[in-house]
């Protein structure tokens, strides 16, 4: 199979809402994950109502709610690592059973039970929350191989999660009011079980396995400079969101409108969902790091109107504006993780991203709470968090990478001796002649479009990429063998009399190379074949 055998690629699959949601398993995985993650937003409210309804203090109830969220967030990377090693069902199934069991046991213990026992049960329940979000992100490349459709569904996924923090607290409050706090906790446990079961019984989750680690590099450490800077920047994004919640409470107290403490976060979440819809319709291909920086800049600009101290009605609109870009930041953050993380540890990397945003949110809430009496300062804190995130991303642009995701649109490997001497295999050492891929634009590489190979189908592209990876591995081994000895010792006997360095290329060979004619070894540049 020659590289020129593939005609130009056909148009990519349609990436509309109907096409994406109509794809096999997509609607089921989305619905199951959202249902299974409802307890994350219901448990804090349910615990507060359960403790206070049983005569406990609000301070103790708030501590339990914070403990549950903190334990859930801190354990995410560990559960992601286990999922990368053992698969999704072996991690999420025991986790959801233990989590639901703890939540269902709380009514049996009673709100007036031993505080130490209640605290231990709540903390353990947080530690064993099933990692559904990170697991779903790891499934999308298998369910939707097309990158355009994957962008759409990931944006919808991120935007829909914002609605969980509107629906969840309202549902928990209604259940506690209508049927009692014990029923609210029991229902929360049941929802987690049902949602997780829907996901784990789907075929993609049952058959999913992480990519095998490729040598020492695949088993190496996860945290590169780019990932560390990315997670730090996204913590700044979470900081803005956490500070906004306290600013909303301050606005409610200033204007005497108690409902504003919930209306303004709901406006932000609504803007986030609308942003996901717009992004899904208008997304353009491009390096995720570049899109991440652009959307972070827009996120910062969206917070600026809050500095004008708007009135109640105007504040609702102003709060929705940065929400439009929040989904875009998180979505492109996940895409950047796809580029930077080792393929065998992507679920763990997703979990670190989730933890980073949650940690930033907690920090923003804590700092804003300490400055709750200064409304002008509260209005500036979200912008400060967004500015920090943008600054880190801009400085880390090179480490984040500006190329397309790994394994996509890869340029063929170029030999360092390419230049005025052309790109014939005759200019390479013997061990590299059979692993050579012609450079873009050369006679041996005709199927090129926009600096990347064009293929008739995704299968043809994957076939070529697999061959390229094999070429690179064989070339690396050959170089190690070739340069294992000094170039002055034994090279003539190993190379044979036919090899010459590029500087000795004669006029006849150069003319043949420029015209695509036969090389000295009898192989035409037009007919170079991949193994």
C-alpha cells in the first residue's frame, strides 16, 4: 500500500445534536451519569436538613456537608488510577454499593447518634463516591471516534452538569419537606445506585480497557509541567465560581432578597448550559490549548461588569455571561488533558482536573466568606480568579502544546539530513531506508492536504498511523544499534560500500531526486511503501 493510494478524505460526520445524541449508547451514558451524579449535589443539602431536623447544630451539619465534598474530591485521582488499571466496573460497582450503604445507614443511626460515628460514616461515604464523571470522559473516544462529535457531547456533558446543582438541591429540599429528611437521604442513595447501574451495564463501560502502557514512558509519572500548570489554572477558574456563590449571598443580604442566594448561581449554571449548546453548534477545529486560552480571556471579560455593582435584575444577566464560557473552559481543559496525559492514565488525569476545579472552588468560597462584609471586594474576587487562570495559561502556552491531539493529523517523521540534498532514501543509512517516510510535499508523498495526510476513511488513517508508529519504533532500535559504537569504528563494514552521507550526493542523484526518478537503490520516490 503506497501513501498515494488514498484519495482525499470524505466530509466528516455531521456533528449536530440529533446526530450525536442519536449515536449508539450516547443518550444512555449521559442520562445514567447525570442521574448517578445527582447525589453529589443532593447529599450536602440533605445532610444539613437531616441534622438540623433532628435537633443538631447548623455548624455540625455544615461540617458534615463540607467533609463529604472534600473526601469525594480528594479521592478522585486514586479512583481514577484504579480505574485505569482494573477497568470501570471493578471500581465503580463496589464504590456505589458502599456509598449507597453508608447513606442508607444514616437514618438508622439517627441524627442524634454519636457525632463520631456519624462523622466517620459521612466521611467514608464521600471517599467511595463512584468516579462517574472521569469514567464517562474516558469512554467518549470509544463511543464517538469522530473528534467533532466528541467535542459536541463533551460540551453538552459539561453544561448539563451545571444543571445538577440546580435540580439536586431543589429535589433534596422537596423530599425532606414533603416526606422527611430520612426519605431524602434514602432516595439519594437509590438515585446513585440506579444511575451507576445504567452506566456500568452499558456495553462501552463493560468492554472498556485503558490503552496499554508503551514501555517505561507509558508507566512513568503522570504529572508533566504542562499538566501541573493546566490544573493550577483551572483551580483559578473554580476559585471564580466559588467566590461568586458568596457574592450572591452578599447581594441577597444587601438588597433584602433571600432568594438571590440561589437565583444568581442558577443564572450562572443556565449560562453554562447555553454556552454548551452554542459551543456544540459553533465549535471550530483547532488546538485545544489555544481555544482554552481564548475562552479563559472571554471568561475574565465576563466577570468585569460585576465591578459596577449592578442592581438585582441586572446582576442576573451579568452573572449568566461568564457562565457562557465556563463550559468551554472545562471542555477544552479535558481536550488538553487528552494531548498531555499518557494514554494509559487518562482517567486519572481527568480525575485530577476535576479535583483541581473543586479545590479552587472551595478556596474561593473560603476566602470570600472571610471577606463577606465587603461587597466591593466580593465582586472583584471572581475576576481575580479568572485573571490568575488566564495568566498561568498564557505563560504555559508552550508546555500546553499547540498541536492537535496525539495520534491525529500527525506530520510524517522528517530525517534531520533533509535539505537541499532532497529526501531520497539513498541519503539515509541502510538501517533507515526501509523505515523512511517522505516529507510533506516530496514526490513520494502526494496525499497531503493542509500539512497533514488526507485519507478516504478513518480506518485508512488509523492503518497509516499504525504503520508510522511501527516505523518509528524500528528506526529507534536501528539508531541505537547503529550509534552504539563509535562512528569511526566498524561503520564501513556495517554500512556497506553503497551508503554515502548527503554531502557526497552527486549531481545525477540530485537531479533524479528532484524529478522523483529512481534512486541509486532502484526505488522510485513515487513508490515508497509503508511496511
